[in-house]
């Protein structure tokens, strides 16, 4: 998924509790699902950022040659301006784009 196109808010907002718990009927279960999704999103974004920053990596052991790379700074700033993974996960949850299921409890 392209998280750069997300319409998630950049600041903290209040959500309707009933809206969040409707898909599962349990607020805590909904929060756990959203938290797991936020962890997935965070991992994806981190992997993507590390890959992009690897392009700028210099493999030099000399500490004397530390210099500023404008492109690297722009890439970092871009990722800092993205909505937080929790905001993206909540947006996906409220729009019904998060898949979740319960494993069968009586599998004997």
C-alpha cells in the first residue's frame, strides 16, 4: 500500500468510540488489531526509508570526512512529515480496509 497517499491526520484528534468498536463489538479487540496494523505499517516505512538512505551511505571508516548530503536530508524530512503509523492504521480501520479474523476457539 502507498502510505504517502494517506489522508490520515497529522495531529491528534478524538474518535468516536462506538465507531471504532463496531466492526468487532469489543473496543479492546479493535485497539489490538489497530496496534498490530500500526506495527506492520511502521516496519514497512522503516524498511523503505533504510533502503532509500542506503543509496547515500558512504562506507568509509574515517570520522574526519563527515559531510552534509542535501538529498539525504530531504528524504528524511519527507518521511518525518508523513502521518504516524497509528493514524494510518486508525484511518484504515474506520474505512474498513483492515482485514481481521478470529481463529476458531473450539478446534479440538
